[in-house]
C-alpha cells in the first residue's frame, strides 16, 4: 500500500534542493550566516533538533550578522505591504488606535536614532500596548544590553517562523 499523504514540513525541508531550502530559511531569518549554518546541519531528525540548531546559530551571530538579520524586519506598526508574515506577526497593531500608532511611530524613530536599527520584538501574540510598553522600557537600555535583547527576540521570532515552516502541510 502506498501513501499519498504529503510529507511533514520537516521532511519537506530536509528534502528540498539546496537553493529552495536556502530561500525558505532566508524567509525565516535574513542573516546569511544563520541560513548557511542551518542548511549545513540538514537533515533534522526532529523539530527540536532544528530549533536547537537555530538557537546555536543565533548565539554565534556577529554584530554584522545581527544587523543583516534586523534589516529583514519592518518597524513595528508598519508591516511590509504584501508581506503576510510581517502582517500576521504584527497583528496586535492592526486594530490599534490612531493615537497608539502615532506614538509607536515616534517611539520607533527615537529608538532607531539611539540604537541605529529598528526596534525588534517577537510581536506574535502581543497587543499594541504591550509592544509600546516594551519599546518605552527598552529605549533606556545601553546599546550592549539592547543588542543582547535583540539577539534573544530574533531567536524567538526564528522559532515561531520555523514552527510554521515545519508544521505546514
């Protein structure tokens, strides 16, 4: 008896031709070093192995790699037009009041001026108010402290995106 069931997302990711896998992983994280590390560790026996590889790759990213990863993320409250991933992840801002959206724009600009990059947070499941409160709190951080928070948040975002990738049918 042959099965006509589609392979799981993890099986599919493992079986993808290298360029196709590279493209899918680049959608998860824009840092080339992260993508190459995950590509080189295929095949993954379990989703947990994939997440572990992602965490290890994230821990090794240089400052330049982190900049590359952050460049792949639009500012909170302004998802890229036609990008369902950023729209889905920033859903908490979609129904925000015009006042909150204007405040987030001001906070994003102040944050970017201080740190030189977009405010990055794993926005999945957060309300607009929670994101606003987070940027208000984090804008007082030192650049070094903020860089480590950004690394942690990128790791969380990557896990959410990898989970969607390997759970897709």
